[in-house]
C-alpha cells in the first residue's frame, strides 16, 4: 500500500507540473473588420482600414496593444505576434496601414496629417470596445508596438496622442531625412574643435549623401503594392492606371520628391522638409509614454544612432526610456524573436498592467546589448549573451580609449560615373535571405581608398558606441568630396578584414573657395564589437560605396589624419549575463519531478548524510577517511570534431574552501561544471563528489547546489512559485529547504510574488543563486554568480560565499572577474584550452607572481597579472 500511495503522489506531482508547464489552452480568435476613418485633412473623405481585433482570451477587460507592421507588409505580417501578445492577457488590434494590404488611401510615410490621424481614430475605436480597460472615458489603457514603419507610427502617435501609455518601437527611424541623406562629418573650427552645425539640432541632411539603394527599395515597395494588395493572388490584382504604375499608392508629393532626388542624387529642401514631417525626432520631446527602444545592430537603413537620438529626445522630457541593441535589423541577423518578445512583454506588463510598480529594479534594464557568447559545448549552438546596465550611456560610452593610427597622406580617386564601387553592405539582402545575412566582409576598390592602421592590441578593446576621428581632405578649392569612412577589425594577413555589422559612415566635405583643404571630425557608425588581443584597427576612407549615390565626375583627393588618435567609446558598466537557455534546461524541472517519482516508487531517497569513500574505492589497505567534497581525475571531453574541450584534467577541492575556476573563453570551465553535475558524460576520467562517482541522477547530487548556464525558470510563475516547485521536484521535505535563509540572500522583496518574465537580469541572477542555496547544500557550484549584480550586491555576495564556506561547506565559483576571485576565493584552479595550468591557494599564486602587479595596465589586479602570465605560457 505504501508503494501504491507513493506512486499516486508522484503521478499527482507530475500532473500538477505538467499543467503548469503545458501551454495555455485558451484559444485566441481574431475578428476581421473594416474600420472607417476620416481621410486626413479632407474631412469629407473616408479611408477604409482593414483590421483584426483579438479579444483577451480570458474574457473581461484588459489593456490594449496596437501592433503595426513594417513597410511593404500588412496586418497579416504581424498576426503570429498579435496572437502571442493576446495570450499574455491583452486586447490586440492589428491593421493594414493606409495604402497597404486591403486598406484604401495613399501612403504618406506616417505623416501626422494622415497615418497618425488614422491611429488616433483606431484608439477612439478601442475606447468603445467592452473588452478594453479604460483609464477615463474615451481613454483606453493602450500600448503600441511595431517594427520599422510600425515602430515609427508608435513614436509619432505617442507624441500626438497623450492617451498612449507605453510604446515599444523596433528598428525604426528618428529622422527620416537623415536616414536617407546621412552626413557624419562636422567641420573643425579654427581651434581644432568639431563645429556645431550638426550637433546643436537635427542632422545636416541638406548636405547629406543619398542612400540610393535603400531609398529605391523603400520607394519600390510602395509602387509594387497593388500586385500584393490582396495577398499576391494574380486573380485578385487590380489593373493599374499610368499614374499608379509610376507612383503606386504613394501620395503624389512623395513621388515628385523621390523622382527629383533620384535623378540628381542630391537632397532638395522640399525633400528634407517632407521627410522631417514624418520624423519622430521633431516631436519626441512631447512623448510621455514610457518607451522601450529596440534597435538592430545589423541595420544600414536605420542604424543605432537613430535609437540614440530618439532616446535622448524622449528622456529630455523626463519620460522613462530603455534601449536594447539586439542581433537583428534590416540587414539580417538572428532576429532574437523570443528574447525581443520577452523584453516587450515585460515592458507592457510594467506600464500597462502595473506589474512590478514600486519595485527597486525595473522589468527591463536601462541598456542591454546582445553579444556573441560562442557555442554551447554540448549542443554546438550559438550562444547569445545580454549584458546590461542600469542607465543608457549614449554613443559616447562611459569612458573612451585613444587608439593611435598611423599612415601617410594618400591620394584617392573618384572614378567616372562612380563605378566600380566599393561594397560595405548590400541593402535588402538580409531580408531576401530570410534574415540570415551576416555582414562583416567588405570590398574596397584599389585606388579609391586610403587606410590608417593601429599597432596590434596588447589587451582586448570592447567598442560600444561611435568612434570618432579627425581627417584632412585636400583638393581643389570650391569643390566637394564625397567619402565613406569604415572601421575594420584586422586579425592577420591571412584572414580578410572584418567590417563590424557592415556599416559605413558617409561624409560630404566642402573645400572652401581659395583653400586647398578642409578638416572635419568624422563620427563612425555605432557598433558593439570586441577587438581581440593582437588585432589591429584600420580606418579606411573610400570615394565610392555601392549603397550610395556618388558624383559622376572624376576627381582626385588627398586624405590624411589631422590627429593620429582614434577615440573609441566603451561602457564599463555593462555586466556580462548568462547565454540563452536551451530547451533541455526548461525541461529540467519536469525531468526532476519524474526522477523524484521514480525514487519514491523504488523506495530510494536522497538523504544528505555525510558520505565516506566506499571501501573498495580507496588505495589497498587504507581505512576509509573523510570524503573529499570534489575530486576530478583524468577528466576528458571532446567535441564531435575531435577537438578537446577538457584534456586530462585532475584536481581536488577540500572542505571549507572557496575555489575559483578561472580561464579565458573556451578554456573548458563550463564543460567541466556540466560534467560535475552529471549533465554530460565524460569521454575519460571521472568526477567524485564526497567519494561517490558522479553519474546522471546519482543520489550524491542531492548534496550539491548549482547555478550553471541559466536556472530555467518558468516565466509565467512568480519567483517564489519557481523555487518552491524546484524544491518539490527533488522529493525532499519542505522543512529541509531553508527557504527563508535562501530568500534573504536574494533580497527580492515583493518582487518574489511577481512573474519571473518581468524580472531584470540582475533579479533573475539573485533568484537563481537563492535556488542553488536551497537546503544549504554541502557543495555549491556557481557559474558567474555576480553577473547582473550591482557593486553593493557583489560585495554582499562575496561575504555570503565566504560565510558559507566557513560553516564547513565548500564553494566552487567560475568567474571572469579576477578582482572578485582574488577577494573571495581561498584557492584557484586555472584552465586554458581544456588543460590544467595551475592550482593552489590564492596567496601562493600571488607570492609567486613573476612580474610587478598592474604591469602595463593601471586597472589590473595582482591575480590578473599572474593569470595573464599563466595562460600566456601555454599559448
């Protein structure tokens, strides 16, 4: 009977957990309908907008989200995202913007007189829906999200309609004139400082360089819409009039402006004025809706500088703003659909539902960047990291490094007709390839480019923002030079130079009458890129670029550096964060429940009794002694290609030690930790915990608490529910969990009752550490425990780990923060390329330091010096 009861209890627990994990069965049904709106200034005319409304699946009243589509798309483009948002408990309205899909009217490029007025009338319509929550009569609780064209309408509407409560614009523009006619050069004054012509207000689009290919794609998508208006079905297309064949569904004034600019390659004042009218930068100071600006790092159409301009203008009015630079954009990349959705969902949960109001930590960090974290050693899938910081530093960073460039004055030529042209990125290719285009390698035509290069770097350099350089262009007085500046990452003479994100800075330099040269400050494209040790930075200026219009007349110029210093911004406050969580991590809570059920059924339990080395496992003739917390012998693990991730690794950790596991990226630290936990099997050697050999599901693993590669929280559950479910899955009594002590470490306050999807990275990190400490395990294994924590929290964590070990337990910490390891750990193990380099007490390594502390680096610690010498000896 006991066994039957245990089986029933286990099956009940499995059923409850499956119910929690299984997707909600609530069905979301869209309601297609046509909404009639007034056609812009013409009050006597109407436009029919094709819409779909998704009521909240749970019934009742809910906040609403308007979801806009990109240029050339329609409401069908965003249907899947709309359903996903609705399942989060919102009423969602999608619509085909005027001139797109089945909607009537003419495209006005998100003009306040047309598209903005349309969306204001959609908000009026939402206010009449019984499913939509109201803040006041005719004032629905509403947010707006969308990408590119849909992102701009979110910004523009929020500026013109104060009923909008939150916005999440993605990959969109601040100044459409600057996007299509950029000029990143500012003249130097007589004192050598950058002039103020482009810095005191709007960019100098009037003197910009025409972004010919992107403008052609932009205009062409509007012209060809009639063949796609009804889903691309040939039988549904409508015959075009001659005017429609020329202009598509654009308003005539847009066609006229585009045709004039396309013929001359130069912006007109009429073009600039028209584009500025549809630009958020002109009204961003009026936005009071909290804004999460998500901008793509791979975007030559609307680069990161556009999100920066919007952020500064919105924040100047006191409105909350957060920025995220993700791996995506109009030029391709991964797109990070799930991560972007999670960030957007957390933002709307905070500002539309009020979840997390009053908490110390916001649901989304002030600034987040996606970075490449290499490949997962088990799955070989690309890992993406999301370091974050509490406030946005701007494109100038929190600090700068001066990199010295060298190179003589060089003569370059603009070829007749501007052909052949150099290549930086190919506009539109990312979309044609389904977002998988990976820019980085560029081509500079011989005779058309000048290059200036640094020495090999002696330490890594993380560029986050816009670098700047000052150049001199010499030529005939009264002429203009059109140039394109690029900053390459040069690894060696074998690999081709890499152009981060494929981005280029167009500049137009006017040489005054009577002068032979002009000096300008050049702002290079904003990127987030790490230049490795031994790599060089190369500044290149070319006379042509395939994506832009260049002068047809042949000309020659001489280019030189005014100053050899390239100013490179960095953001030191960005805290590295764990990579994306693999599917098997999310499955671990359910797998643990199944394992616990199996143990109950077979009568086995995971007691936490001290374990001695089994009699047969020690040397012959020796009596069993106290069990060693961790002993690794000859541990080896190879990738599928045969490359060794861990190579014959051996070390042991004694009771009471805090051991730091150190090594550069790719050293094998995480793979070693995963073998400690029994998550992957070694190819050779073994891991013993308290004398017992580690195998998947080994009972001794109950004496180990861990946080490695993400905790796998269920996002829809609260922090408290997550860790209680985790503990229930172990099959151990609730009284053994020591919840209060673990949660005191997390210090999350009322946030414990909120859904984890609303947590910042630092909050997730603290909850994960608390989960690892549940039950106060005898051995604690933590991978980068201080990621996402602020300095006071890091100091507290340091003392927590020391106290934990002083109480007779053992702690293993993997960290890239060597200063923290030096202050926290009693012992270290240094790994490099899978091999053991050194092991011993921290004090012993420091006393054997072969060179003075902080040699060559004013910010280095003594342990950093030792560490660099150790891994340098094995390279």
